[in-house]
C-alpha cells in the first residue's frame, strides 16, 4: 500500500479523512463504492490523485474516466486537472489527458512541466488511450455502444471493458440525473459493476430513493452524516479557521414587483459593491436576460451564462469568471440552473429565484465555498416554484416556504431542506429495453439486434429528439441544441425568418465524407434526421444567446406516446412535412399542446444531443 505522503507530494497538501479513505480504496485491489461528501471537500482530488499515483508508480496502472452530467462540469474540471498534470510532468513524467464531449474531442500531452504544443490530437492514437479521460454521460454512452468515427469506433467498447490498464469509472454529481438519464445511469453502472470493473459514484445530496437503487455497491462512504465529525476534528487539528457559514434571507414577492425578474434585480442592487462576488440565478432564460439587461442599464457590468449560449460564448464567460476568482477579484454573474451543479465558484452572495429544495442546496454550495467570504448570504426570492421545473407537491411546497420564512435571518443549513429533496424514481422501461438490446449486440454478439445498432440511435436524456439552431448552416455558427418541441407553435404563429434543413454525409471516396444539407422535404420519424434550423444572422446576439427559440414547426395531433409536428415548406406547397417522435406522457390530450413556451433554463445546451445522428 502506498504511503499517504505520496498524496501530499502529488496534491501539495495533507489529505483529509475522506481523501485518506478513498486513497486506500483507489490504490487497492477492489474499488466499488458510493461516496457522499459535502461540496468543497475535495472529492475530485480524492480519486484523481491516487489514480495518478498508480500511473506514476504502480505495476497495475489505472486509466481514470471522470463522467459528468453536463459539459459545464467538464469545462470546470479541465483547469484543475490541467494544472496538476503540468506540475507532475515537471518530474520527468509523460502524461495524457483526454476531453471527450459533444462540442470537441481533444487529447493533450504533458511533458517537462507543461502541455506539449501541437499535441491536441494524434490520429495514430485512439481517443480513449489516455491517463485521464473526462466526458459526459451522454457522450460516454455513445462510445460505450461503439459509435463514433468509422475506423475506430469498435475500439471504444474494447478500451472500456478489456483494456490492459485497470479502468476506474467515476460518476460525479450523480444526484442530478432524472428519468431517462437516471435509467441509463443505473443500467450503465450495473453493467460496469457486473463486469468486475472499478466504479465510484460521488454525490453531495443524493435522495434516499436514488441511493436505494445503488444498494449493490454496498455501504456508502458517508462523510455527509455518519462521519462528518471526522472532517470537523481534522479541520480543528489542522488549525483550519475557515468559516463556511452563510445567512439565509427569504424575500417573498412584494406587491410592487411586477415580475420575479424585477424582484430579483432589486435584491441584487441592494448588495452590489466593489470586489464582491454575486451569483444571480433564475429558472427562465428570458428572466435571466431581463435581469442582465436591467443591471447593465443601471451601470453594472454583469456576466451572463445560460444553456443556450453557444460554446464559444459559454467558455469565454466561464474563463472570465475563473480568471477573476484566481486574481481575487469580484464579479456579478446572472445565470440559470446551467451552472448550479458542481461548478467551482466561491461567491459572497447567492441570490436565487425560489427553486426546488435540492437545487437550493446545490446553488448554496457556490456561496462561501472555501470559507473565506465574510458576511456570505443566500437570498431566496419569490412565492412559488415555476411549474415547469417543480419537483415537489403543493403541500410540500407550502411547508418548504414555511421553513424558509422560519429560518429567515439564521444560518443556512442544508439539513433543513433535505426532507423536501426526496425524488420519486421514475424508470423509463423503453430506455431499459433499448439499453439492453444495444448491450447484447455490442458485448454479447446477439446479431438479431444489429439492425437497431445500425440505426445509430442512443437515447440518453429524453425520447424527444433535438435540433440544432444556427445562424449559418454551412459553418454551424452559434450552434446550440434544443429539444424539438421548443420549436413548435400554432400555425398562425410560425416563424417566417427561419428554415429547417436535414444534414447528412455523402461518401466522397474511401473513408472521406462531405457534409450536405437540404431543406426538410420528407416526413417520418424525427430520430433519424439530423435537423438544422437556420435563423437570419441579424436576429441573433451572441452575448445574449438564443433567448427566443425559433418556431418553424406546427403542433400536430397526439396519439398515445406518438407526437406529430408539421413543417410548412418554403416553396408554398400546401402539404406539410410530418415528423413524429415519442413523448414521455401517453395520457396527454391528442390536441395540440399549449403554445406556452416550456422554457427549461438549460435549453438543451448543457448536455449533448439526446439522440446522436445516425
């Protein structure tokens, strides 16, 4: 067994009790566990550091897979892992780091204290031939079933199940998955565990109903409740005087406020100041942009981050946030739930629209995260959780607001809200069947399932297909993915400044392809069409993102799970193109759904495509 001095030599600090225990598990012969530890206790380092030790010293070297629910978390971890690998490479080590997401797939090599220039991609090396591989659940499932570049896709399942290294699969922020995504997560976890592979599931606030589904991992490593005293004693012994406390302030919606955006903006203006770090969170993108506009007009310089910004703008904003934090500066960030889970921010004030209790706990984790922000405060504004995101019943919500009122002015305690954070486990049997059939073909050679695999369909978050929004269908400028239903309306409200295209690949010669686009002309199942909606360039502002989603489709009839959309073609033909997809609720009315925009704040942009194109 390696000495814990090795942990300190790699990380630069003495491990806490949780990291000490995880060191023993990760460097040992068998590792399969659920790790529960509070936000900011170093869960990432608890698995990364011992994994790197095996790469540098042990005979049985590990390959570490870090799998996250969203791309924003991948971007957050990249900087932490990058600096650690650069430091270790200064001692004569050669290390590799792979980032595999829907936006980009990159490999970086580290030697002599830094990243090797020109090492971004090496076509001779398979993408999963790395020391640390960071991905999202969506993309990992895509690779797990052997989809990808034509020449090397079959190697992904081999690297995952039969690599020469001992693979460790770490699923962080596991509590954030819902419905279809949770079904895939459990199915995937059981497949890896049953094959004898090492797995670690990490969480800060996992509902008991979710935890019961992970019973096969055995007794959790619980530093949230059972062993929290060990962490407190360790901090006292280390003379760590950080104070992680923050005050809870509950502000019901006042009669003078015309909207939740106006009420939130008023609370922000009371607290702005030089050097302060303020995170403002709303549920709807429109509300977030309204607050952002208001603060700008009041002379502030707020940053805006949400799930319907394009990749370039998102990275630009996030890098600016991290730069200011690294330099000890302040910021004013207006955001949505796109940034609430796991992102390593450390604010003085967290001002949020009233949200689900589980989300409140997560968002509060971005406030005084390192225990060095004096006078830290969590401010909750509003009287009702938005219907389209609410996870609790009416009676529970009343009790939740009562707790907020009663605790107003006292220290924020996540335990006050855990009783409202329980979620019902909703397995999607269709997703289970699809997962099992693909697994049987890829890993058990069941050839009768080959036609399903050939279609290239991987449903990761929802059975509703996504479409790509862009201002230039050729260059895919400002591209963002959204669920197709967001782009539907009634016939008298169809947008005339956008068109729908199908993107497909023409084989030129050998293994070379060219991308071609044609306006949507044939109906059928939406799953097997890579749909692109092109909007006029002058209708888009990159700094604001896709605030209003274009609506070129018309709601069609509903028949059980089957939902119809119609597309009026630009050539004036009377006959619409009809598309179909499977919706979650079979008991919905057959008439067209409400024209109300069901605008979840992630906008589909924080994960990958729910369905990869065939």
